[in-house]
């Protein structure tokens, strides 16, 4: 995958976390706008099914946590 492919998605995800929406239930809604962005990113690869929006969101949460930009406190995700 391209490195910059997730730049806009990550920006939107961080904005949702800064607005206090830190649970998967809050993030995986049409109102958050993340579903639409995730659908655009979940393109079908050769012999692979597209990823569902919740999977894209979860993967990006883990990636951002690995970069030290967010933390999970046992209850919800928060921007650092």
C-alpha cells in the first residue's frame, strides 16, 4: 500500500478522537464520515475481498497507536 494512502483517513480519524468520539461504536457510524472514507480505501486486490469499514478503522487505530499518536485507555481511544 502507498504510504500516503491513509493520510486523509488518519486526519479524519484523529479529528473524531479529538472531538471525544473514541469507541468503535462511535467511530463506525455514517455520521462520523469514516465509513465512507474506509469504503474508498477498501479496494479489491487481486484474489482478495475488500476490507469492511470496521476493519479499516481498527487497522488504522492500531497503526496510529504504533506511531504514538493515540492511546487506548481500556475503555476508549484518545489522541495524545
